[in-house]
């Protein structure tokens, strides 16, 4: 493995850039995920139905709708990042997320303005979806470009450390509020607090991102093909569809065992809401800590082997794990099973950004990573909760387990197309 010697100043500069980009990434994903974890409390305020499953189905539908904006965000912010710079794109995206969170925090309920309430909730989520659609590709590109050679898997894994950290903080905020407020207070007004916190922290993240240095070169930004879809599909079609293929399975299983899992523990397993929150808080913390370890593993065995292990283990273990979870009575056993699933997912998430960025040249890197990720994520990740709840509502919940398994087989087959040795990025800042 080729290594590069950095001066102490250069090493500190790059590590600071990783921290700066990561902090903004954490805030973005906290703002986006807090919706999923607090929806149990505000579902009735926007969708006043008697059946709790129907209420959750409606909020999951709005959650999925936010994903539909991701391809647009992936294209828009990918183009901005490739033509105007990664830093500019990241600052704009976190500012948009701030606005979306503030809007949700201030929304009147169905009781106050009728059908306008769920409509405006949808608008806010679409706005956030546009922001997150651009966040992933640009941050993945930036962190892969600024990471130290020979340790790119390790440093790039911090994108998912902070992405999962955003989820974890969202759960922690809910857990703290559950201790301080009654269930009635949470349903009446307490659910708004996390969105206010998200909006405030997004302002801080915006200031941090303004301090980052740019990683793209003036030459790549000035290219006529920079950030153009035509150049992407003309010269890098195979790379695009390879990324699309394994992101589909990766996104689906990721959302199955993170955001949907809290509802699964309540709705299917039958655990109390608070107990489910505790289980997911602990699980997400362990999952977050796994990322650098699996990133380091990829630096040793290669990205391709990481991805093949992900697809193989995911295909064999998904149905047994979800079936076993369905019949557990102990929160501890539920935690163990979820951790086993998240360890499998870590083969993918730890290198998700770098394995995609390594497949594109700098002039279309942010666009290629962001658009391929956003399309697959919108179709398969964003619909995970909706499909799972929909199948449960018609009495075929186990069909969802097999759906995830099939997508893991697809991820394995697509990973076979990856190069046996990860190539260094075409441009090192």
C-alpha cells in the first residue's frame, strides 16, 4: 500500500478539515432524522386518524416524500460543488436545512389550520430533502479528497460517524424530553423542541463550514464538463450505475435497522415507546463507534472485499435477524440482534463515501457521487418505512424481510464490478 508523508502542519490542517466537514454533516442529519424519531408524538397533530399504524404510515409517507427531492438536490449541489467548490455547496446546504427545521418547529397543527398543516409539513420536508440530497455527495467528496492517503477508509468513515451521530443525538434529545415531559406534553408541544435545537445548531455549523479550505482545483472547476450530467453519462456511465446498484441495497438495509427499527420495536415487537428509544440509543452509539474500525479494515483488505462481505452477510442474515426480533421479549436480546445487523451494515457505511468518490474524476465527482446516491436513496431508502408499514397493514410483514434480502443479493453482484484495488483519487488537494 502506497503511503504519503505529511508534515505535522499539513496533517493538522487535513484533520481539522475532516472535523469541520463532519460537524456540519452531524447537524444536517440530526435535523433530518429528528423527524423520524419524533413522529410518534406529532403524528396525530397532523394526521388525526384513530389507527396509530395509519398515522405512522402517513408520517412515513411524508418522510419518503422528502427523499424524492434528493435526486434534485444531488444534481443541484453536485453541480455547484464541481463548478463553484465543495465549500460553497456545503454552506448552502446546511443553511437550507436550518430553514426547514425552523419551519417545522413553527407549524400550526391540523386542529388550527386543517389540511394546510400536513401540506406545509410536506413542503418543509421537501425543502430538507433537497438540502440532504446535496449534503451527502458533497461531504463524501470533500472528506475523501482531504483524507490522508493510506488511511482514506479510516478518515472517510467519519462521514457516517457523524451521520449516525446525527441520528443518535436525535434519539438522545427525544429520550431526554421523555424524562422531562409527560407523553401528553410531548404530543401537545414538546415535539417542537428538537426542531428548534436543529435550527440553532445549523447556524453554528454554517459558520464552521465557512472556515474550511477548498479541495477542488481551479482547473477542475473551470472545465467545460465540470458538474455536467452529459459528461457524467457519456464518460462515466458504468461507474454511475455501479454506485447506484450497491447504494440501493445499502440505503434500504441502513434505514431498515435505524430509523424504521424504533417503530418496528413498538409496532411489531411490542416494546414500550421509551424502552424502544433506549434500545435504539445504545445501538446507534455502538454502531457509530464501529465505523472507524470497519474503515480501517477497508484500508487493509480493500473496498471491494468490504462491499462483498456486506452483500453476502446481508443476504444470509436479514431474514433470520428480523424474524428473531419479531419474537423477542427481552430488550437486551433485541439490542444484540440489532447490533449484529448493524455490524453487517458497517461494512458498507464505513466506506460508503470513499468507495463512490474513488470511481469519478474531480470535475464530475460530487455530481456522480451525489446523484447516484440520491436516486438510489430516494427509491429504496426513503420508501423503506412506507413499504414495511404498508406490508404490515395488509398482513404480509415478512415479505419486507425478503425484499431487503433480494436487494442485498443485488449489492453483492454489483460489488463484483468494483476494482480489486482501490485507486487513489485523481486529484489530491
